[in-house]
């Protein structure tokens, strides 16, 4: 039992949370302009609005110019604050519901995308982690940079674990959905689904592949087997885990080429697996090394100067 | 990075309650996700099934694709961009309401109005055609070019 509990709460350095805050809060701003970018337009033309379950459950108001514009401004302001790791919990608790609502509106016209699970979960778990300095801290300079804080924390580990589980769930549950879509049989990988997708979204790479249905079937098999095995990555370590991550990033590159579906909001969350906390120590070590190299170089230069001086003196 | 001080400190552990609550929340999330995948629909976002491209398409399926073409007052024929920035309507919406549009082609007026409102400096639509392209598969292979079929025509009101 304790082992299971500890698996959900590994000790991970707070620096990884700080890096994720900066990267993900900035990514949210990008997302609002590049991916889920029609929320404000839906505020202007709410005619097609079909509220999803969560919106009905919380009786969220119909999108309007006023509420979507407010949402936009609030998100930009608090994402920028959160990204600096200043008042990260306050900013985080505002960004999480605000962005969830933003995406909820964006997906309320009959089409729901499945690439936002990990990002939304990340936004909800990040503010549960207290930063290294306790309580309110109004001093501008901190004695430990949050990006370098090697304090290992179970709270941080839990947040990271939740993001990792959500990333993996995105793949594993896709495989489940494929079984369900085929009436709980393994009919999907042998079906003409990719042909169908390419015919409806034609472009050069896809149209070339249409001539080789067997290649599309191979891709479907590789895809579904990869998705089924994805949970293994949660228990892999080091290089093997990196290899697993690279497989899925390659999977997304292929999907982008064939279907023009990028899944970047999920891809960015793979960073929860990366030992981001090592960036600052690595950088400092490099700098220290180059400084000691330079010092050594300067010492040689001085010796050289000394010799020259002696020679000159002897001349 | 001035002011960076490296400290390797002992781990900060969670209290019993904090740990328990977190584990329960994580398990509840997993249960909701699995439940969504097994039983729910897209309506349950973010706990719905990951059903993009999860459908089965038979080897002899007919693949349909609905589009709208427009004759403009500049004398050209163009494909209407079916997205919120183009004509203000998404393709999914048109596909979902094809039956209604066939019965009542005046619904296409909204497409022309949407285009004119968003692109006041571009040629206006004078006539719209709702077209369904059908591509047939034989043994999982595309068999010939798509066959277009005009489902509805609408002379745009000024």
C-alpha cells in the first residue's frame, strides 16, 4: 500500500515545477492565439454554442463579447505573472479555471479535440505546489532562484506524476476508444480509417500514401500497439524513458505530416518527464569549467609574459 | 543568473492528510477518465473518450465530404472557406445540418451574410451550391475521382 502511495508522490526537485510553470503558462498564451483561438469569435457569434456537460453543470453563462474578452485579458495577465514564478499559486489558481472555461467554449460547437487533457490537468495541479520560500514574499530578489531550487518535494512529485499520467492516458485511452469504436473488437487497425482521413483532408504526403493502403495499415498497427504499451513509459527510467518519449514525438511528427494534426498541447507536457531541474546545475558547471579553463589560460599567458619580460630584460 | 545558490536539502514530505487527499484525487481522476473512455461521449470533456479517428471504416466504404462553392459578383467560382474566420460557419456544422439545408436552402443565406460581414472588401457571393463529394473505396483503395452531387442551390438575396 505504502509503495502505491509513494509511487503517486515521488520526491522531485521544485526547480522542475518552476520550469514547467514558465513554459506552460507561456504556452497557454500561444495556445489561445494559435490553437483554441476562436473563443472570442464565439463570444461575438454565440449562435452555434452547444454547452458541454461541465458548462451545464456549473451553469456557465453563454459566451458573450464581455465575458470572453474578460477571460482573454485575465488569462494573459495571470499567465504572464505565473510564468515569472512570482505569486505562482495565486496566478495558477486563476489560470486553471479560466483556461478550462476558455477551452470549454472553444470546443462547444459540436467538435471536441482531445489534445488538451494533459495541459488542463497540469494547470490544475501546478498551483498545489508551494514555492521554496514560505508564505508571501514581496522581496524582488530571492536567495534561491526557483529554477535552481533542488529541494525535493513530494508535493512537486505528485503534480509531476499527475501530468505524466495525463500524457500517457491520452495515448492509452485512444487505444481504448479505438476498440470501442470497432464494437470492442480489434478491427480498427485493419480498417480504412487513415484512407478516410486523408480523403477528407487531402494534401501531398497523404495523397501519395493513398496508393499504398498496406503502409497505412502498418501505421495503424504501430499506432495502436504503441498506444496500448504507452503506460510502460511511466515505469521506465533514463535513456529508455527518453526512447519512449521520442517514439511518441515521432508519432506526432508522422500524424502532422499525414493528417495535419499536431497535438502540441500534449507534446509540450512530455516535458514533465524531463529532468528540467538539472538545467541550472548543468549551466553553472559549464560556466565554472569555462572559467577555470580561462583562469588556467590566463596563468599560462602570464607565464608567457613573464618569460618575454625576462628575455627582454636579458636583451 | 546572479543570486543563484545551489542547495541540496532534504526532501519536503507531505503530511498524512495532504498525501492521502492527493492520492485519492489522482485515483478519482483515473476512474473518471476510464469511465469516460468506456461509456461517455465528447460531451464529458475533458473526461470524454479519446475518439478522434477511432472509428472503423470498411474497405468498401463511401467517403463523403461536404463543401460549398460560390459564384461571386466578380464572375469567379470559389470554394467557401468553412471555418469561423472564413464564412463564420464550421464544416462540421454544415455536415451536421445537411438535411435541414436540403429542405430549406435559404439557410445558406447565413453563409453569404457571414462572408460579406467578415470580408467587406472581397467579391460578394451571388449563388451558393452545397455539394457532396463521394469517394468510393474498393478493397480499401480509392476507386476513381470523387463524384460531386449538388444537394442544394441558393440564389443569394442582396
